[in-house]
């Protein structure tokens, strides 16, 4: 696994368009790689983080976003160094949603959690599945983003969480960090990162 950072330069028209639409950003990120395996990505201000199974391979595609060279590191040493019962600072941008049944026996309609309490509870409810205890966290951003995909309007709620967690199960946590959390992973949601 690899983690890459690209400093997005909004003076570039192509970067400005990408910042305005997760669909455009997703397409550019896909073009940065030779293979189509799932990638996780997140925008932190002007920094684009990408977790991928392969390193970036097309610097021409990267130049649509930045005038600077990307920084790519092998992610495996960090992932394998996680310590059970250790507290880490974390950041996650996610798409907190719930399903509302419309008819018995059928898949419900997916709706965004819109209140802070709902969004906080959504993340807390994931703790066992993620192999962590969330000690303390806040929501630092929560907004709807709209874009068009295949001629249809798409609306997503993206919520950014920052705080502290305690590792309870290294394998579950590592899996979550490389495969993502929740829905809308192609559009900038699901990437959990830790700092010691």
C-alpha cells in the first residue's frame, strides 16, 4: 500500500474544476494510475491524500492538479507499526447515511444524517467494526456537495471528523484504513488516517 500527497494548486483551471466536483477529481485521480483498483482519497484544505495499492504512475495527470511533484510513501511500515491500546489522533471524512425502509423486504432509501448528533452517533456506532474506541472527537466540517454523473444530479453529505481513538484490534483497523469506511469512497469519503 502507498500513501501520496499532492498539493492542489487552484490557480490551474483543471484543478479549480476538480475542486468544484468530486466526480471530476475522481476521474483525474483514476488517470494518475495504470490500474483501476479502488483508491481512497480526501482533501485536507489544499492537500490531496490518496491511499492506493500501487504508486502514482502518470505524472502528466498529476500536473492537472499541481505544479509540484507529489510525495509518495510506502504505507505498510506505518500500518504494521500500529500498537494495540495506543491512543492515536485521527482524521476521517465520511458520508454518514442511514437507510429508511420504504417497503417490507426491500432495500430502503439511503438518506444523509444531517444533524451533528446523528453524525457523531453514526461514527461512534462504527467503533467495534473498525477495531477502535473513539475517545474524543469533533466534527470540523459538514456540508452537502452536488455534482452531475452520467447526466444525473448527485448530492452527498461529507463530514470531517477529528479526534482521538484507541486501537483495540489491529487487523480490523488496518483493513478499515486501506479499504475505507462507509459509502461514497470514490468521491472523497472513507479515508481514515492516524497520527502518533
